[in-house]
């Protein structure tokens, strides 16, 4: 790449980063405006949540959500007890499960207790959304599409909700997307990125699996070391085993380990659609259809994304009723679908224009 080309790419990357991060922050800032700037709104502390007592040590009068709230409050507990996670026992629902998602607590643990930690969680999410946008833009540019496709990261529901509720979805997605950017030329760096993504949110293991399947089925291209693509699975398994030995949750709060968590997530295909409301069923149908259409368009030019989408579609149709019955959680299952649909639409539009401009 020439120096001028490098400068243009840098400017484009910076523009995509800023636009995606700004768009990704709008729901969080809107929530803060409605709550008069009270940052506890970003933790979604539930009235009946097990984490409420811990949070109230630092915030005497937090904004409370109905029921059990969401996971941001539990990430806060894990960040404030890092690295002594045993102290979180009794303040999170499944101690070992929460400890396996260690990346977000690790990134914000250095911030002081209280509002600085919550602001740090928001900052990590916004940076992650921006970086996800840049990674998507890089992938789009490789296919001849506009790098501005990456801006779609800033309007992807899973990433928006991650910033608004102090979750780890955006960091996991960004790390996984950069792993896809790197895996062919720098497989061991990609292994580090994929491992980090899995330790942020275990669902990200879909992505190295997608790259591994791509490598196994491809012909005519040099194959990255299989060991590099297998590393994230080994590393996550080792961490999960270490957490299981290290931490001893109260008997009534045992999580049952990674296999039990997988069983909680997955169900008989399509059965959840028979047990949830019509709105969620329509969302599931739309997400599955978009994933299938985008995977078809990308199957030759970006097969790893096609496999990734297939994995997300599988999660959409097998998510347990507890997940699929909650719209925000359901949208979190398939974060790639909307960016991939945008990329596919841009590619198809360019192909049509090229076909129309070609001489008869």
C-alpha cells in the first residue's frame, strides 16, 4: 500500500470509528438524560436482584429496574471484587459462570469504585463498538464494498444494548471481528483475539469455529495452522476448569459448569418459537432469514462470515424460551446478522451496477 493509500485508510478508519461509537452511545446517553445523569441506570439493577445489596454499598439510592434487572450489575460486582472473585459469592447469580466472563471486569477493575467504574464500562463498550466498525469496514473493503458499511456497528441492537446496559457483548464482538480480519495472515494473533473474545462472552467461540471450518473445506489457498484456530477452545476450557477448581459458590447457586450453561441456552430447534409471543417469533424469523440470505451472498467471498452466520442462526432457532422470550436477549444472540445484511446489500448493489455498465 502506498503512503497516500495508507493515509486514506487511516482517515476512513477514524471516521468509521467515531461515527459507530457516537451512534452506539446514543441509547445510553438517552437513558442517562431520562434519569437525570444517574449512572446506576446503566447497570440495570433489579429490585429483586441478588447484586442489589452490593451495588448499594457504592450507590445508596440506585435506579432500580423491575424484577431481577440485567447483567450489568453483576459485571459491576465482578469488577469490584477482581481478582478476588470468591468475595462476589452471594452477590451474583452464578459465580463460576460470571468469573468465566472475565475480560470486561479485568478491563475496568483499575477504575475507582462507584461512578468511575460504570463510566469505564460505558467507555469500553463505546471503544469496542468503534473498533467493531473499523473491523467490519476492513472486511468490506477487501470485498470491494464500501468501508462505511462498518458504521452499521453503531446501530446493531446487540451492541447498542451492550453499551446501554454495561454488558460484554460489544467487546466480545469487536475482538471476534478483528480475529476474522487477522486469521489468514496472522493466525496466532487471531488466536489471541478469539480467546479474548471467548473470555468476554463464550458465544464468541462460534467465530474461531467458523474460521476452522473455512480452513478445513477450502481448496487452493494456504491453510493457517489448525493449532492456532483450536487454541481459543483449549484456552477457554482451561480457564473454565481453573475457575471451577478455584471458586466455591454457595450450594444453592451452583451454575453447573459450561455444559449446563449450554443446556440452558440451547433447546429443541424451533420449540421456543411455540412458547413465546408473536413479536419474538417474528424477530426470530427475520433474524434467521437475514442470516441465511447474507450467508448465501458471502459464501464465496467471505466464507468464514457465512459459517459465523450459520452458527448464529442455529442459536436463534434453539435459544431457550427464557432467552427467546426476552426481546433484548434474543437480539443479542446474533450480533453479526445486521452488519452482514448491510454488507451483502452493498455488494449486491455494486454487482448490479457493474453488470449494467458492462458492454452487451
